[in-house]
C-alpha cells in the first residue's frame, strides 16, 4: 500500500477494522436485509421478471423525465404465464395496472427496486427475493458472521431468519410468487476476492472459551439471540424479520462508533443520548446532536490512528521520511502543500500526514462524504436517528438520536429476556452498559457533558439542562408503560418485561 491513493488506504481500514465499508450514503435497511439473507442462505435469485414488472417507469436522467420502459404489453409478452387469467380469458388491463401498483408499493416500499435485477433489493419476506445487490457494502455479511460466530451451538437469530425465509405463506410472497417462479437460484458463497476481503476482518470474530472476544460484538450477539427468542414466542413473520433487521442496523452503528475504544482502551467511546421528545426541548436535542457529532469524530479518530500506524510502520515518523515518500514514484506530491500547512500549524509530522491522507480520501469523488454519513442515513431509516429539529436541517450531522415506537419495542425485546424482567433502573443500566445508550440520569450527566463513556472530555464540552434530562428519563418510562412492556406498582417501582400478559 502506497500514499498514492488515500482512498484505498481508508478502504483497507474499513475492511480490517469494521468488516464493512461506510461508503454508501443512500444505504437502507432493505439493503442490509438483502445482504444478510444472501450471506446466511449462500444463495441469490434471478429476479428480472419481478424487477421489470415493478419498475414500469424508468427515469431518463439526461432529460429529467420518466419513460414507460416496461408497459403492460412488454410484461405480458415476456412473462405472460405469471398473469394467466382464469378460464383462458386475457388479463384485464385495469386489473393488471392495479396489481402492478400494489406490488410496487408492497415489494418496493423502500424505493430500492430498479430495472437491473442485481441492483435491486425488495421487501424481504422469502429467500427468493434475495439478489446480488451490493448496496449494503457488506453490512449484511458482517451481521451474518456475527450471528454465526461463537457460541456456535447457539444461533437463535440466524436460525430464525432462515426458517422465516423458507416460508411462502405471507401475503408479500404470495403476491410475487408467480414472477418469482420464473427466476433461478444461484449459488452465492464467499470465494476469490470476496473471501479475501472478508478474511481481513476475521480477527473481529475471534473467540475466547467459546465466546466472542470482542466485548461489543459479544453483547450484540446476545441481544440478537434474545430478540429472536422473543420473536419466536410472540412475533409474526414480517414483523419479526423487520425488527431483526432494524436491530441489525443499530448493531452496525454501535459496532462502528465503539471500534476505536475497543482496539485502544485509552480512546473515547461516545454515548448515544436518546431524545424521547419531539425536538421541542432545545437543550436535550442539542445534547443528543452533540453525541451524533462525537460518533463521527470517533470514527475519524479510528481512521487517523490506523493511518498513523501504517505510516509509522511503512515510512517513518520524521518530516524527511514522509516528504521523501510523498515525492517518490509511489507517493502523491499533490499532498505536500497540505502537509506543510498542518506542520506549520504545529502538528507533528505523523499527525499531519495522517490528517492529510484522511482529508484527501474523504474529498475523493468516489468517496464523497464522511463515513458518519452512511451510518446516519441507515439510522434515520431504521428509526433511531431523526432531524435535529422539526423544521428540518441540512447536513448529515444535523441529526439527533431518538427511538420510534417500533424501534423502542425492538430495543426492549433485545435487552430484556422474557424470563428475566428488569426494574426500570436496571434496564437503564443495561442500555448504557450494552449499547452506550444514556437517557439523562444524574450519574450520566458527566458522560453527556464529556461526550465520552470513559470520563475525559472528547471534543468541546456539551451544555446540558439537568431538569430536561430527568424529564427525558420519565418520558422513556411513560412510553414503555404505554407500549405494554412496563408494569407500574404502587410502591413506585416499574418493571420492564417482555413476558406475555399474566406471566410476570
């Protein structure tokens, strides 16, 4: 690896330290679902008939208009057997139009379906919807490896997902089945370059005495399996799949912002401050937004540390060594002016070149944005990030952490086992210890001010309003009670439980 292409250096860090790439800034839960199902089943399917039926109109970017690329006549000519009417009559045109609209709304709800079948991800209800769409940038593979890692004899979440994907009794699969029957299965096992890339992150899934060595991944794996056991007991197929995928999106987020501290115990780990109001408490939403910014800073800190290690090992730490490397055939002399600017600003040569390389990679047209952008987009669609204020603000970091009703239900089920209810304070402790989530208890004030779960200041101090933080805790308690996952007693205790009614 040389200094000529900073982007390639950053991609290598993604591969080795995260096991996925934060390069798709339009990533959606449906992409993660597709990638996870593909990695678990080791299969994908040809879905051209379905893709072309759903994607009736295709955008002509050059002219800014939509063209009817696949009218009814074309669909019936190519895939007529899927639309055979009863008693040999021709399909009714109006009914076919309604069917295509219904199918597009149901199976392409995330607007991730295109005319190219292997650039499409569908609403996932059966394994025959799985394509080779790479839009998940290997997040699905990362989650599949997590769910199949140690302990190998307990794979509740992986087994449940596979079982659900085999069923064809749901309305979504029934709707698409005639078109899916026209597709062919394809083997999709890891080999060649894909296997070599995956192997770079093998260390993340290393085990110690039958458990994942990574504390973060071990906690996330336990939470996944806990959620799966809850879904087996109470969930419906589509809701169960959706909640498992939403938690998977959150797991990717927690893993990414925790990785710097996990590889270097002296590095910070920012908290996740959930704002349980609607953005009307200004101090709360500002503090939550500050933790989103700290998440981005922690990922950049990871990149900078890894780049410094690479430069130190391959080039050296002196200004002379670094300038020689930049001026060499494998260097990048265009970076020298920025390097000199950082040196002039008082940075050490090793810190200066690390910042220059990270900046250059982020400005590369193929990279386009800071990696936090991909995590924010995925979190927004998964239900745990929202615009900073109701009026909406531009920019990837103008977001705050929150929890929709569905995500809150998912979080509770992933945290509390049916046979192990928790008192509300214990539940809050579990949220902080397992995921870094804080709500605003007195013992969390310093962590929120410092933007760091481990004490010292990370970035500028965050201003907090203690009264608003306490209201935030009470709001979460009220929402849990309203959802039916909490029981309040006369002595003031609140028990958080996922046991069926009457089992507590």
